[in-house]
């Protein structure tokens, strides 16, 4: 501020109201020196900070820009809603999966408990048979008790959907039978189960628990007929 005031006072001291310079000698012609005045104006203008002008667009361009900004804002809002919905859906899926896992685990645990409860009846009968065998010499009665226990156990297996594989006299089925040995038989019994060494078990119709151990018949090899045998080779004779 002091510098501007000094410049203004200097300018007033060297210029008249009409803008001309006062000369020391009034008898000489007046000379106006405007170079110093221009330098002072340039210094004043250099201290003024330039104002950045905002670009002006036509009204329809500004309207389009406003619509674009509004659309971008709505798009960001929609993206945020989608993100939140996706996060909530993932949380719900994880919760449902955890509930299903717990439900299946509980059902499996209950099924095991029920099956073991049925086996306890078999164990009790076996213990009774052992006690009866220790107290009596009646072997036939002991055998009857063991047969009854085995029948009870098979009924429990059938209740769980387990069936016995006993293919005696049936055609060999590699899905449920395991060949232990082949036995020579007549041609009409070829491929048939001749003996069941150990029965198998399956759950339902297709789930194999244990294959049946069997002996399977194999047709005996027959001697070739005489009519099919090749003719004897002719002997060649030579003249002496």
C-alpha cells in the first residue's frame, strides 16, 4: 500500500491536472514524459492476479451435462444397492448351508442311534445263548437260540433295506458276484453259480455292500468228432 501511494504522489508532483509535466523553468516549452507513467501503470497491472474465466457452454450443452451427472449419480447408487444385495444374499446362502449341514448331521446321528439300538437286541440274545451253553449240555437248544439270534439280525437288516445275495443256481452276475473258482460242468450249466461260499449283501437295488463269493460252472471241453478230423496224408511211392 505504501508503494502505491508513493507512486501516486510522484505522479501528481510531476504532472498537471491536464496530464502535462511541469517544467522547472516556466519560460521553456513543456515536455510531457509519459514513459514513466506507463511504467507505473505496468507495475500496477502486474500486481493484479489474473482471474480464471469459466468456460461458457450453450444452454443445451449444460442441460446434457446436468443429465449426465444425474445419471452417473443414479448409477453409483444402483451399484451400491446391488453390492449390498449381493452381500446379503451370500450371507443368507451361508446361513442356509450351515443349517442344512447341521440338519443332515443330526439325522445321520439319529439313524446311527436307531440302528445300534436294533443291534443291541442281537447282542443280548447272543449273551443269553452263551450263558445257556455254559449251564447246560443241551447243544440242540443252544443251536436253536443262535438260529433265532441270526434270524433276528437278518430281520433288522431287511428293515434297513439290506438284502442278502444268495445266487445259487443263478447265472453269474459280475456286478454282485465274485468268482473264487470255476468248476467243470455240463454245457447246459455253463456260466451258472454252482456253489455259494459266502453270501453277499446289498443296500436297495444297486448299492453293493459285499459281493457273494461263488464257484461258477464252466463247460467241459469235448473231443472233436472223427468226421471233422483231417484225412490222413497219402503216401508217395517211388518206382525202383
